[in-house]
C-alpha cells in the first residue's frame, strides 16, 4: 500500500508484511503510544472525554470498516449490534449472581465484555444470513431491518423493561471494575478505551493480513470470482458478520463504563449512519482511515459545539431571541455531519487516509518524488 | 369480521399513500439508478411546507378547502423546485459512482434536511388547524371510514393516475421511459439524460410532499412522518425495485399488512409491532424472492 523510504527493499513476503518494517516506523509507533498514554495529563478534562469518545467511535466503526471496507457487505444497522453488546454487558454485570472471588478480583466486567462481544456477534450473524442470497441494496435493507427490529422494538419494548427499572439500566458506582481498578473517572475510562482499541486494532490488522482477510478482500472485489477460485463465500461472509458484531459488542460494552447507564437513545439509526459516514470520511478499506474519520467527526462536532455555544452565549446578551440556537444545537450538528459526508463523497471520495498517504509518500520519496508516481 | 373489514379498508387507504411515495422512489431508481434513503425526509419537508402555507392562507381569511388546495399546489411547486435544485447540486456529480457512495450521499441529504426541518419548524407535533377534513367518519355497509383516509385515498389514487398517464402519453414521460429502459440508446436518440434525472427528482419530491401532507393530516406532523416515509423501502423491495405497478401493489400490501398486524398482533407483542412488521416481513420476503414481485433479475458475469 505505501512506499518505503528510498533504498529499502524486502527480500521476503514476511518482511513485507510485518507490523514494523523499518526502525523509523517502530520509533514513530512508540512515540505515538507514549503520546497517547500521556494525553490525559497534558490536556484538560473536557478533551479527555473527547478522546474516549473518539476511541468509542473507532471501536464501533471497526466492524463497519470490516464489513464495508474489507468484505464489501454494506451495513446500515451497526448500532443495533453495539446496543446488543451494551445491554448484554450491563445486564450481566447487574443481574448475574457473580461468585465473590470474581467480583473481588474485578473480573465480572471483563467477562461480561467478552460475552457481550459473542452475543452481539451471533445477533449480527443472524441478520447476516440473508447475505448468502442477496447483496447490494437488498443487503442494506436487511441490515436496516436489523436496526429497526433490534433497537426500537426488542430493546426498547422488552429488554429495557427487565427488572422493572423503567426506561434504562443505571450502573451503580463500583460495579464496573477491571482488575484492581474501579473505572470511575474520565481518565480511567480513557485508559480502558485505549487498551480495548489497541487490542481490537491489533486483532483486525492481523486478521486482514492473513488468509481470512485475503478471502474477505476477494469477496469484496468480486464474489463470484472469489467463489470460482475456491473461497467459501458464505462461510467467510458470516465470519465477517460475526467478527464485526463482536467488535460492535465490545464497543457497546465499553461505552457503558463511560456513561454508567444504558438507554436506547444512544443506539438510534443516526449512529449506524454516523459510523458509515466515519469510514467514508476516513477512507474505505483502511484501518488508518477509520482512525482519521473518527478523529475528524468527533472533533468537528466538538468544535461546532464550542462555536455555536460560544457564539450564542455572546450574541444572547444583545439578541435574546437567538436562544433557539443552543436548544437546537443537535440539529446543527446533524446538518453539518450530513453536509460533510456529501462533500467528502463528491470532492474527496478516497477519504482522509488517501490524503495522508500522499503527504507521507511525498516526504518518503523527497527529493525524487517523480519516481513514485506510476511505478 | 367487522374489525377485519375496518382494518382492511383503512390499511388499503393508508397503503395508497405509501404507494404514492414509493412511486417517486421507483422513478428515481429507474431513471438514474440512485437508491434514495432520504425519502422519509422528503415527506417530512412536504408536510411542513404544506402546513405553513395552509396556516398562512387560512390566516389571510381564505376558506378552509380553498386554502388547503392552494397549499397543496404550493407544496407541489416547492417540491418540484427543491427536487431540481437537489439533483443539480448533489446528485448529478454522483452519476456512475459506486452504490455505497450514492446511497451515502442521500443519507447525508437526509441528515441535512432533517436538521434544517427541525431548525425551521421545531420538533413538537403540529396539526392542521382548522382541520381540513370533517372528523365524523362515513359509514358504508357497517364499516366506518375516517374522511381523512377516504380523501387521502382519493388524492393519492388520482395523483398516481396523473403520473402514470404522464409517463405513458407525454413526450417527457416517454423520454423518461426510454432513459430507464436503455440509457445509451436513449442518449443516442437525443434524449437529454440530465433533464430526465432532474425531472425524476422533481416528481419524487412532489409525490413525497403530497404523501407527507396526507400523512400529516392523519396523525399530525412530527418526526414519525419521516419514519412512515422510510416505509417505502419495504414497499419497493416487495414490489421490485424498478417496477411502477410493483410500487403501487407493494404500497397497498404494506399498508394493509401494517394495519392488520397492528390490529391482531399487538395483543401478543405489545409495543411498536406496527412499525416493525413491514421490516420483518421484508427480511423474510427477501430470503425467498430477492428481486421482489416484478423486479428485474440481475444476471452477473465475472
């Protein structure tokens, strides 16, 4: 995908496929890890919550990227699987009679996270089953149906009523505990999200550079040709749905630690579309693109929020009738998101990852940039 | 039995509105190949435009019925203009792009429209006041039918007849048919594809606007109208994506199904079974007949 600095050539496929191909890349990665670990101590409290929101979007959109970017199965109902994960984890933490030693060791929540991933994965496979027969627009319809059936109906009408708690489950402080640490502050939530993102991106990266990933890419590029060369397309499509659902479940289970409650309005159709928008803005079929897209969308929302709220705050003193700007802020956000998706698709269809790749290669090949163009 | 007849007639009449909106959807797909997910927002915009026009006309002292008819005509004209502008600004650049990109442009449009509608008209439920249609139902052979439903049915059916005869007997309609059938051949015979796309979007906006107005008259206008507008998706999947008769039959079937499931299944599955039933039906139907009733089966070659 990307060019190496001039003068470096690999002798084997293993060397080409390794994570860190040159010492420079390794150094860059180590620097990035250090920077991410130090982040909460450098920036203010509101930016820590922005940072873990970015991580949550990365986790949630990871499955979307897998399905759309690597396997070519368009999904517009991913929030349903995130919701399944969130509810599964919350209910396991709240209602399962955990043995004392597990709770003391802080294992209840981690176990529930893994179970949430598996349950969400199976739920996703259930709605992936039609992909054996249909594709394109019809598959979009079934994934949308997954959204409509799961969130507004099953979860809102039935699951939320379990235990008679009304509309949402709240998680009392102290229930979410990972090992010896109780997840009770934004900083701890951020570190938890960082660990989960690192693990999931690692898993995803390894999957897409192995046999499974090559099979997915073959299906994406042409499923009939893939079948002809011996890829079991139904099995691999369902595997893609399972893994995507698994990541979604983990994302949902993570986010309850940040919110300390679960309610259906965090899993509306808007979010399904938001995550698809993130991968389109970032770049389809690229893990970096997923990260760029999440950062872009969350930062745009945050800056818009600061802009609109700040503007209306100062304007309100002179023009009190402008108070509607704050109450209707969420609609500005939605409109801005819609417009940015449209403009990215029209003017930058390859996404931010492609721009990043161009800039990086410009520096990699400098001062002989012309060598990289066609070759 | 009486309950069945009741649900049946109301379902058919509600379904005719869905059929009208689905007609616009199918038209866009047939002519330009765009799968439009913004249909719900188009119905929403139409409903609100008509409501504001109606209120301002009534405010100026026009009689209720004239005001409503004028507002409806105003909605149709606004819809046509909006459709032309939307097509020119956003969709024309997307011709020939991959399916996901085109779909996501319409999704982006739906976010944009939704945000704008709520900024302009707020989120509270608004109703047509004074009510356009008399509230007391008409009783035919023991079946009571609300006048709103009856008039919506009449309006939807007559608009559909106008549209279908437009395709069949006018020059523009014929050029749209030609473009849908074989774009290359149509282009070589001097049909302007740009004009056809613009016209398709204009007609879809008009149909959705009228549909939104009628739905708003039944239940009041709020965000749920756009959910009802999204029901065109099960409708077109059922009828086949590129079949106009399929859209009409599918619309009526889905309306019927929705009403019957609301009437009979709600006691077993309390909650929103009425909203979910069309989607469940759609998934099951897709497993058996992926191309709908009269859709073209696509044969792929490697």
